[in-house]
């Protein structure tokens, strides 16, 4: 009787295991440090290169010549060593890994904290730093402490204007910024089965905001058909009864639109309490909420109107952008006055393209509102896509209307 | 491993963006990270880090996986970081670059001397000894080697 983490890692919570990794990925930032460290380790070996992925997503296209030179070095290495390379415009690492690469039951590591995202497929997927990743490049394996698991028992279904993001912000609020430290979050129960893959990815993405090692859903029919559409044939996972160190009961019908206020992700307020707060920028995108269904919800709300504040929309991947172009929602967004960025992280990490000025206020669909993250002196409020869309039209924080 | 230093007290939930901001990451020049360590938290901290033991609140190093955060603290001359709990990626990163991180609840008084002995499993501050949560044998080996690079050089 095991948790999903115990089952995948093949040991009991609390034990240390050495485990082969099925997929290991880095981004343009952590990749450079990984490459440097791998060389310092002697660069004697490289694990199966087909399992090693490199993504250019954080600062793309390069913002200055220093970044460009560092990216050039990593790109040359990836090409010459036959690593799987997703160059600029391909999209955010976690999203691309979620478009048919990560499969249920796999062990996945990414050199980025939001590598918990693909846990939505029933994989054990977690973040590591550059030095751990360099050792993984050498050997193809790493050590893990098998985590205890926290059960988030979902019942009912989301209704009204509430989105998976509101649920994510709500569970982070309930657990707190360290409530999941060293643990895995398992999203289970009848309510879990009502959530689509995009929603599950949003929920697993924010697991690390509680300190958790990963967030996981058991692969079910929704997972199987999502991956089948990407050409991957997989089977569902059947949950066993198991012991969680903590249980959280959440009725999805209780979830309402909320906003995380500066500078803590776990501090939330109902949107209505902040209604009328003037905004300088709205940002829709990131590994939390930059998927096709997110852009489609945004387009549905702003279509035919005009945004009243600068609104930056960054598709999470080239696939998302292509789908948005094909279905016409991209032109709806452009007509409504949105600015479209290169698929990738965009302004999320405050390095380029949409950096906030001193005292500016941004409503963002991202996962972090840490002090100065998007620019020194800027204030970041985090919300769902529907809240961001309604707020963009008014230029101030606005409650989303029930669809 | 043993060590000691003067205490620098920090609060809870210090995220890695506060340790080193995203705008300074794109370089191989570690001195840039040292120059800007904790800049967005409190620019008065940096000059006090040499020979210091950071005594922080819970969940130290949460947020981004950026290893530059651990490197900046280490290369600024910090001897060890003590906190009741750490974000796990920061914790691994710190061990991997040879920065001792110690899970322990210590009452912090600025500039007081703090001593620790990892093998014996204690921290001492203001004459009071506190037990620590021990590191796994593997982590102790990595730390003793001075980090994972040296560990790999020794175990090719
Ligand atoms: S979108 Fe933001 S949170 Fe996600 S990987 Fe990029 S920088 Fe990190």
C-alpha cells in the first residue's frame, strides 16, 4: 500500500534511494551553470543524451550580448553533444515537457524549481540545482529522499468564475509557504477526475510554492487521452489505499476567485476585496497559466473590447501559439490591444520584456509575487486568467463575471 | 565538520530572489553575485557576511532553484546557515557547493558567537547547546569533500 512517490521510487517514505532518471532538463539559465559544473567535474562522461533536454525559455531572444554569448556556448554544446534542444520560441521547459514527453510513472528532474509541473501526468518530477544536474549529466541518476505525501482530497467541481488557479492559490494559502516542505502533494478524489490536464498542470506547478518536492495526479482516462492525442500510448494508474502524513479536504464548489497580494504567494484575498485597485500592467502567461485553454479564456473575455492597461500575453509554447493562431484567438487578443511575446517565460522573472518600474503594479497569472521579482519596486498580484482578463478591460482589479 | 562565526540574524521564508536577484544571474562572474547578495532584502547585510553564521527563520531559500543563491552566500564568506527548515532545492544546492546548512531552531542574537559540530550534532549559541537534525551519510560525505565537484573528482 504505497503513495505514488513510493511506488515510482520503489522505496518507503523517509528512505534514501539512488534512482535512474528518465528525463533530465535544464533551461538557458541553469543550463549554463550545469555545463560549467559538468566540465569542472571532469566532463568524463555524458549520460544517454536523448534523455537530456535543453530549453531556451527564460531570456529569449537574448536581451544583451552577455546573455547571448552564454546562450551561444550552451547551444553549441547541446548541438555538438546531441542533447535534445528546444531553442528560442519553443516555449517554457515545463510546458514542452508536458506536450507528450513526460509519461506516467517516469522519474523526471529539471534544473528549475517548477519542475514539479509534469507530476500532473503521474510522474515523479522534481527540481534540482545546477550541480546536482551536472552529476546527472555524468551518470544519468541521482539520489532522492522518498517523500512523505500530503493528500489533497478534492470533491465536487469548480463552478462560477473560479478556475484551477484559484484552487492553486487557495491550497497554497492553506498549507502556507513551507507547509509542504520535503513532501509530495497528491491530488486525489472524485474532484480530481473533473479537472482537465491544463488545470492539473496549473495545480502541480504551484506545489513548490508550499515547499513541496512535487505535486502529482494519478494518470486516468483524461491523462491517457491527452497523451494519445500527442502520439503516446499509456495506461491509467490505479491508486492504492495509502497513508498520508496530512490530509486536506477541499470541496471545489467552495473555491472563489482570489488574488495573492505582495509579497507572499500564501497570502490571498477574495478578488472583490481588492476591486478598483489601479493597475499598470497585466501579464497572462508563464508555466502556471500560459496554456492554450488559458489564452482561449482570456480571448473569450476581451474579444470585442479593448484593454485599458498594457497587457502582455506570452504563450507558454510554440504549440500554444500555433493553436491560438489556427483557431483565431490570437487575432482576437491582438484586436483587443494585447501585446504578444515570444513563447517562453516573458516578464515572469524580471529579466527583460515587461520589467516593472518603481511603484508599478502588475496583475499576473504567474506563480510568484516575491519582492522585486519583476523589477525593483514593482508590486505583483497573482490571479486567475479570468480575473486578469476582466481587470485588463477595466485597468483596475475587477471581479470576473460568471461565464 | 566544525565551525564558528558571528551571528547574522535573518527572518523566515527568505526566498532566493532576495538572496540574489534575477537581474544578476546571467554571468559566469561569481564576484557579481557576491557584490549583490541580499541586496533586495537589506543592503546593509553584505559587509557583515565574512566569517558569519547566518541564523534564519524557517523555510530559508524558498522559491527559484538558482544555485547562484548558495554560491553568493558561500563566496561572501559565510561559514554556515542555520534555520529550523530549508527549501529542499536550496538545501541540496548548498551541500553540493560545500556550504554547511544546519537544520536547528536557534534563538539569534546579532553578532554573538555561534559554534557548531556536525559530527557531534550540535549548535551552540549564547552558551546554550541545541541538537541538530543530522545530514544523511551521503550529504556528510559531499560536504566533507567540499562539494559535489570535488566529491566526483574523488569518485570518478
Ligand atoms: S514561467 Fe516563470 S516560474 Fe515558470 S519557469 Fe519561467 S521564470 Fe520560472
